[in-house]
C-alpha cells in the first residue's frame, strides 16, 4: 500500500505584544488550528499518525510540549507522535 499524507495549514491569530491575545495560551490557539484542519477533512482524526507543530518554547506555565497539549485540547486521541 502506498503512503498518503495531507499537508495543509491554517494560520492562527497573531497580535501585538501585550495585545488582546496576550491572555491566551499557545496550546489553546494551536488546538483551534488542529480542530479546523480536522473539520476540513472528515474522518481524518481517526487516521492521524504524526503531528508536527512549529512553535517556540514558552516560559512559565506554558513551558510544555505545545503540540501534544494542542492535540489533546482539540479533542483528538493521543495515538499520534507529536513533535
């Protein structure tokens, strides 16, 4: 069987330093992006093998694996490898 993959993107909101998005966590914004991508491709959530998410490592409370947390916050089961 040939391997297939979907490479797509949805841009998360951005704003100025200490702007209206300052109180939102990076993984909450990332979860929104993942939910929107899954909505574009019905049934995709059952066949995700890997999730790659480009992000900077945050400080304080936000200092964790943002891709993993976003996947969980998006409501997907943790079957995937997250990077």
